[in-house]
């Protein structure tokens, strides 16, 4: 990771933070379980999980763009989230991976997990326009 990525207000309102670690050069984001992300009792709300995935995807893309000396405005084309397991009452983590970085658009794959990195609780695919 070349430079730290600033998280937007929405991420901060959910309690999402950079972990200080990187996976393959991409920032790992985390969110602790609490009332601001709780859906049904003792479980993450699906929207909070999607918010973590989305912010991890944008953080990965911004990291790659900064490394390339680019600073475009990012506009989502679509984001598809797959919920694989319920997020329980403990910290969740997410990291994005750039699958395609072109001049005008980018594709990003994102995974979220809790205790075991090899057992994701949700994944997302993001298609982003860069203008």
C-alpha cells in the first residue's frame, strides 16, 4: 500500500477503519460489532456488511489509482453482493482485489470474513466508472 486511504463519512459512521495491514498491497478494512451495525440480535445487518464490502472495494481501487498517479472521480455502475453466512457479534474484515483497471472503468472483487480468512461471510463484485 503506497499511501493511506481516507475513508468517507459513511464508513466512519459505521465504525469502519483501516486495520493497518495490507493484503497483496490492498488495505484491509474492519468493523467491530455494535449497535450501529446490528440487524437481528447479535448479528450484522446485511446493509452494514454491504457497506463494509463497498468501502473495501473503493479503498482498493483508490490505492491502485494513487499508485498509478491517477485521481479520477469514481461512480458506481453496479455492485452485486452475495451473502454466504450470517455475520455474528464479532469483528468483520474485508479486502478488495482489482480484477480489471482500465482508463474509464474498473472491476473489483471484494471478500468479507470474520474469524477465518478462508471462510468469507460475503463477497461482492463492483463495476466502477472513472471520470
